[in-house]
């Protein structure tokens, strides 16, 4: 098992993609941290106005330091898809299973590797976002670390990125065409889900209250416990631990079903 995990890390870190994405996630973390820090600390900009973001000092800090996580999770989704999709595309999946005859072991090695990659990219993102965000918050007279909950959110953001990589792995297995898997996965996460959330918030009260909070992106926001939106159409938010379980369930369901399918299908 250890050798299989080492092989998965080697497959990833011997390509140019890993450092390109590292630079992207670092810059995204810093840029979004600066954007949210300025936006949420303007006078009355984060409090009390109907329909605008509202939150405590802790939630503002969480949002600033995890501002680039939406970009990060899409990159991790992409990595998860490509970790298996590239093997289907370049016909190397047969070699992988020949080197590791137990398919379950080979797929679990991918899971462990993706969780490790998610933690690494999470740390890179936090270096950029915390470095920039802390400077802006301090300069504008706000607490850099208003409570211990900020530490929890920073730690959980590492878990979130790893889980989104597993979601990508499941999508990549269920949709063997790598390009189609990327387009569908990113499209659903970035376009379809926000539209569904908006429509349910406007037209279907039960769906807004009982479906929207359990969607992956909404659960991700709840785990981070960042700034939320006020108003009659705003969906309720789960507690951080409940949202963590929801996100784990999504990752386990998609990657678990994908692994089960891979261990039983013919590979040519």
C-alpha cells in the first residue's frame, strides 16, 4: 500500500501541473483575501443592511483567510478528475493495475494521495491568504485572530480541499472521458448549483430550508463558517460539524461508488 501511495505522489509531482496550480492557488488566496478584507471592513459594509453579507468579526476573519477556497476547490476538483481521467485517456490504467494487482489497494492509494495533495494546496492557499488578509485587517483596525474558531476554520479548510479532490475522483471514474468530466464537474459546481440554490430560495421554501444546506458548495461555506447573506430568501446554514459530515458523505458516496465500479469493470 505504501508503495502504491508513493507511486501516486510521483505521478502527480513529476508533472509541471503541480507547481502551476500551486502558484495559481497561492495567488488566488492572496487576491481574494485582499478583496474580501477591503469589502467586509468598509463602514457598515458587513453589518445590518438587508440582503448584503452579514457576520461577526470571527466570520469576517474566516471569510478573508479562506477567500480563495472557491478557486481552490475547483482546482482540487480538477486534480481529482485528472488523477484518474488521465489514466483512462492515456491508457495507463492497465499498467497501474498490473503494478498493483489488487484494484482496491490501487484506488485507495489514489484516495490517500489526493487527501495529502489537498492538504498541501490548502497550506499554500493559507500562506497567501493569511499573509495578505492579516495585513489588511490589521491596517483597517480589525482583529487579525478574533477567536480560536478562526484556527478551527483554517484547519477545516485543509479537509475541505481534500474532500473536493475525492469528489473529483468520483466524477472522473463515473465519466471516463476526461474533458467531459472536467466540464460537467466544474459546470455543476460553479454554475448549476448556484442557479438551483437561487431558484429554490426564490420559489421553493421547503427546498431552500431542507435541500440547499446539504449541497456541496453550501456545506463548504458552512464548514468555514464565513460571512453569510441576510434576507428572507437566504438559506439556513448548518453547523460546522454537521456541514463537515455532509461534505464527507458527498466525497465518500462519489469516490466510494467510483472505486466500487472500478474494481468490477473490465479495463482495456
